[in-house]
C-alpha cells in the first residue's frame, strides 16, 4: 500500500489563510447564522445555476440515489457526484485549493476531522439548514454553523454465519486476540479510510496501542476501504472482520448474505460524517439548496432505508430488524483529537501492521 502523499496538517497549507475555528464541542464559539428555509427564491436561484458538485465518501450507489432524489424534487438542477475514499477527498480538495481551483460545492467526509481543518483554513461558509437548527442535537452541529452530521454509523465487528456459529463468534475486541482467529480476519486501513481513522483513534484511546500490537500478530488480511471487510466476509474469504461499516453489513444481510454484526462489549467506534458548503462554491445557491435537502426527513430516511446508516433527525424511523441505536454501547467521537493525532496514528499503524 502506498504512503499518503500529503499529511492531514500540510495538505491545505497553500490554500487560504487560516481562520479561527471551533469543533462540535468547542467552548469558544461565535454566533451561528440564522437558519435558512427552503424558499421559492432559493430554488429559483439554484435553478439558474443548474447544477451542484458533491464530493463525497458515501458509497456510490447511495450517493447516486441521493442525487436522483434531489433532481426529482428539483427538476433542472443536476447533481454531479464525485465519490472516493475520505482521505482522497481530503487530498483532492487540498490540491485544488492550493492551485486556486474552485470546483466543489458541497462535501461529505467519513472523517469529521477534515471539517476541523477546512474550518480552520477558512474554506467553509456558515450555512444552517432549517432542519438542523430545529431538530439536530447540539453535539451534531458546528457552533458556528459551518457543518452538521449528515450521517452517523458504527465501525463494527462482524462474522460470516456460514463459517462461524453464533455461540462461537467473538463478542468483544479482546476476543479477537484469541489464537483461533489467527489468519481468519480482515481489517481496513486508517491511511485510506476516514471511518477506520476515526475508529483507530477511538480504539487506541480506549483500548491502548498494546492492543493493536497484539492484534497485528494475528496474521490479518489488510484492505483499504471500510467497505472492503464486509465484502471479504460475505465472499467467505475471511470468517471475521475486525472493523468496517455497519451499514454495509446491514445491506449484505438484508440481501440474504451470511453476515452478522457484533457490537463489542467494550463499545463500538462511533463515526460521524458531516456535510458542509464550501465558501468558494461555484454554484452557491444550488449548494445551499442541496445542503438543506440533505438534512430533511425525506433524505435522512433515504440514507437509513437504502444506505443502512443512522440519523440523528428525530423525525426519522429506524428500519425493522436492525438493533436500535439507543441500545448500542458506543465509544466517543472527538474530531479535534483525530485531526491532532491523525498523522501519528497512520505512522504507528503502518509500522505495526507493516502495510
């Protein structure tokens, strides 16, 4: 696996001058702008621009469904989806802004720490959709109104139920250190995946790096994206996955594949994927309309039902057959700390797993 070309801290150093920033939980805060409703005037202005460019790490089939849903609701405005892994989204924006290329309107990343950097560097515009202002918990919206939690999910353990009996399946991260799982597990990499970067930070904080030192001796298949371990599991290439997207496991299980999620007794890493509008968006009105749509109950229910994701919008319903989010023990997210320690996490992980 190739090393990342740019560090999290350096990738935007040639872009705009840094601005004051806060994170979700920052005690230093400026007043967020007044919430914006979807009005006929906003729709008309967006239609004049005719398109919106969406950089995202959301799985492509879901991203395309979100785009088509928006286009159906607002005819004559097209959504161009640019989908890749979170770290590559981050690098691409850094390269574009360093070259004074303003191509992106709205961004979603599976690594909330990216928004800490973008906000610090003055790249985001304050914009608060009405639904966010009315319905979203404080911890899921930026104090200055520059981003909010578009999607929430977990990084989970899972197993192939054709290869592992339920009573024999691991119940905790500690169980994964059992020699019986050596050579039978698959895991994703924090250098590529924002989900796994966040999960690795939370696990290293709560379980300690000695846990990873022991895990690295288990002869684990290493893949890139957090979507890859569920696929390897469904194919039977490995019996257990150490980490990966809960939503992919839901999608596979609900399509008849022999996979089962495990919510570790220590707590499952909590992943938050914010959306934000870029200050130099080439289609500013369409960007705002799309951002507002993304936080409506309509779009949030779509990401639950189709994408297997979680939503913090209280007007949505969880899908039957999935364990209720409120009943799951989770680790705590801290985007600012992920941003602070991200480069060290990647370096240490690469050294331990030799990938």
